[in-house]
C-alpha cells in the first residue's frame, strides 16, 4: 500500500530489487557470498561445487527470502507451483554461480576497496538501485541529502536493528556484484575482433549468390520402402554423439488420473448452503462483519468504479438500490452473493499529505493522542504541517517532503485511509487509524467526479464432497492393487482408462502435463527404478494419480537405446538420402546441365536470387545450411555433387556471385561482432566453469 514508513518501503525495494531472478544476470547481480562454513552433516547437503557444499538449510532460507520478495514486488499473497519452481531454480543458480565465481575471484585476488564501496552507496557514483530508491517520482530529482540522512540514521542504530541488518546485506550484495563485474571485465577485455573477422562478417551478410537447384524431397520415398538397420542407427548416433549429452538426469513416466473434482451434486449442495445466507445477508446492518464471519475471502469493503467489479455484477450493482442482494452466482470457482452496501458520487483522485504516528511505543491510544495534539497545533497556526511532518512522522519518505503523498486514485491506499480522504472535502484535517498507526491527514485537492459503489461479497469455494473424493480414490486404489511392473498398459486398457505421459521430466520439476503441483510424484519417480509402479495413490489437486516409471536418462552422454526413438526420423531421412543421392548420381552421369538432371529424376529446376551466407534460407523451403554453405564454396556454372539437406537431396549450379562494395570502415562491423561475443560470453563462461568445477545436484531427492 502507498502509506507506510520510508524505510519499510524504500529499503525493502532496494533489497528486493537486488536479489533478482534472472539466470543471465548471475554475474552482474548475484556473485560471491562471503564466508559461511559448510562443515555440516551430509544429510544437509543439497549439492556441491567442487569441494564446496551447498547446505540445504541455507538454500531453504534463501528460497523463503526470494519468495517473500516476489510477493512484495508482485503484490500476490499466494504463489503458484510454477512460480515456486521458478524461484527455487533461480535460487539454486544463485548458489552455484556464487560458489563458481568466488573461486575465480579469490584465485585472482580481486577486492573492492572502502572508497569504491562508499562511492556506490553515498558517494559520487551511487548504484542505480540507490538512485532509484531516493529519486522523487513526482520531480524525478535524486535526493542525495535525504540518502545521506537515512544512511547516517541507519548506521546509528544497534547491530540487531532490522533496518541496519537489511542495509548491511544490501551493501554486501553491492560489493559482491562489483567483484563479479571486475572478474567479468577481465574475461571480456580479452575478447578481440580483428579486421579479417570484420571483413568476413561483412561479406557473409552482403555477398549475394544466384543459383538454381533441383531437389528430391525425403517425403518422395515412402517410409514403407525403407528398412532401418542397427548399423543405420549406429552410424547416425556416432556422427551426432555430441548432441546427446544430457546435462541432468531425466525420467519419463506414464500415469492414470482418477477425477475427484466436484460433482453436479456437490455444486448444488454448495449453492444451497450459500443460498441459506440470503435472508440474514439482506437483514444485516454490519455487512463488513457479516463478510468476515461468513465469507471464505475476507476482503475489506471499498468503493469501486464501474468496470472494477466482477463482470457478472458490475452493471447490476450500478443500477440497483441500496441493500439489493444478487446471487448465488458462480465466479472463479466459487459461489457468491453480492450486496450493494452504499453508493456515492465522489472524486476520482485526491491530493493529500499525512503525518504517521507509530503505535509501537505506547500503543494506538497514545498515537491518536499525539496526532490530536499535532492537529491542534496546526489549527491554531502555531506550527505548519510540513514542520511537524519532518519531526514526528515515521514515514520518512513523505516526511522529507512535508508529508506530501501526491495525487492518487482510489485503490492506492489502505481502506480506512482511502475512505477518509475520498469522503472528506478539500482542506479537512482528519485523524484515522490503520495497521501502520495513527494518521493525521490533510486533504489538499480533489479532482474529477463519478459514481462509485461499495459491494459486500460472500463466497464459498466449489469443492468436492467427501463422497466424491472417496469414490475417486477407491477407483485409483483398486487400479493400483491390480498392477505389477509389466501390466500397467494392459490394466489401463482393460479398465478403459486413458494413459497420459510425461517425458524427460527434470528432477526439480513441480508440474506435469495436466497436473499443477506434482512435486511428490516427481520425487517418487526419482527414487524409483525403471518399470516401478507408484507405491501409493498420489493426490494432485482434485486428481488421484497412479504412475509408473517408463524410462531413465542418466546425466552424461546418452546411450543409443535411450535416444533411438528420438533419432528415428533423422535416421530414416539419412537412409532415404542415400537412395536419393544414388538416384541423382546416376542422372548426373552423362548430363551436361542441371535441366537434364532434373528431367531424368522427375524434378523441377528452381532459380534462386540474392541468397546471403548469413541467412541460409531457400525461399519456399527452410534453412539449408549445408546446401547454402556448399553454394558459397562452389565455382560458377559447375554442377554440384548431391547434397543431403534438411528437406531432401539437392543438386545445384551457381550462376554468379555479386560482391558488395569494399569495406572501407571496419569499426562498425567490429563493434557488432564484439557486442554479440560479449552477450554470449557470460552464459558460455558460466557453463564452462560449471563443467570444470564438477557441479553436483541432489535437489531431485531432497526438495
């Protein structure tokens, strides 16, 4: 919400912004966490980078922090399984990257001096996050004096003060980031682009090739005409072995799902339950309390503009009379009742200022009394609002501006604060309490005018009854009991059950196709052997799951039998390519032109204009790297050998090349190549160091 203390708001944003979630920013923002003993029991080890262990409890604390920061930044109170997986994966990468780069930094003896640290915080070159946090959003002016004041105040606090702890952590992160930047600079400063690189790059993008070709598509040979042998598979596998390096262990499972979602009977029962509340809801004189007692979602009642309500009630409520109850209606998985509590015509936005008195010392009563005393001083003219704000307000952000909050619309403030400023009038001095304390508010201006409504909503989620869940679970249990390692598919077919598959599942996966939170199921799969049937019925949302492991792909280069199905289409095309190559070779013999060759094989000659090496796409086809590469290496007017490409086997002849104007200034080309190299370097460096440092990952069985 907009109304909160400066340090709670601003410093929270600084720290939250620093701990990012981007994989590509690991060096720039999340490098080298100092210290930390890893002399703990191996049961607490989540992974290792070389000899350095990653403690599970440290990792869990970091996940909790990053999750809390995600909630703060996004405003979401709940976190989906997908977001949880995202946070966990990025937290893991933070630990790995820190450990990897720490070794390199220590090896090189890199340091950040006290002067550099001071420059990044309160000095001449503050970090961008510091500048952002201490820049007035209204004027765009960086307030250095306020920054120094806040930092000096933090430094004067005791070491166990939460604000001081967060500041120390923030400065530590700045130092870590600077060390990472220094290391990366040492690496990237070694990148060099010479004039020959620039010339080649220029010609690859600008030299044009005009040629004509004939192609025999792989599809022209029926699959039934091709028999694949073990030798065919082995030949392709050996040629492409580097492509089958598996960076992490993967598992494939098949599963059957038994639906325990709410039945029609369940829906009717919940609708009946909420319908029984209608008479009391209509008669209620305290709708806010009624919502708190009877609703699953206990949202405060606030005024809303047209278009802000659920579409099912938006038009209805703006035409209804006070006390009108609508429903039950089904929305977002819940049955709901809506009651029009009140309507007003009020301002669209308000400009106000406030003084926030904290209830921490002396309680809320003392805070209200202090606010009342300040109000009397202002009304008597003895003190100005701005003077008292700078002295008494714990919201230091607004206090530095005389208590100014600027212009804001409905929905920007906590409900009690909002009601006070939008229901008052220009010039009013009001005292209102919120969860932050007692606010002395002055309304400076109000703009616009429109009708708003306050609607109380009761909701009851549509959930499955015990009867429905028990029936689905019993079916799943009966299926599980009937299984052995060898009869999963047969038993599913016998019961007319649909089998779903999840191929190449990573050990840290939390979701599977159709299953939003399947972490327990994945964890079981990674503790099981190929062919194992689940030892229990897994509950995933409204589904009851029985599964078995169908394949295990270990980390490292995968054996041929594990990729045989995957490479089958490519192997088939390779075999077809040999047949089509022989067909072209026979046609080439005795032919003096590509037209004669095409006629013999029943193909057409296709002319192609203005192809460049850097973009090897043949119009109407696809990217043909081998074909276009061969074109640029061929003499003019000579019939090529058959070339097996992506779509089929090609024969071509080059008509001519059109060379671009000579490159007179290589600076721009060098800059473009250098920038591309720089963008790739961070990720490639990280991967190279990961391989070198032998990263071990035990998350699949511990999380």
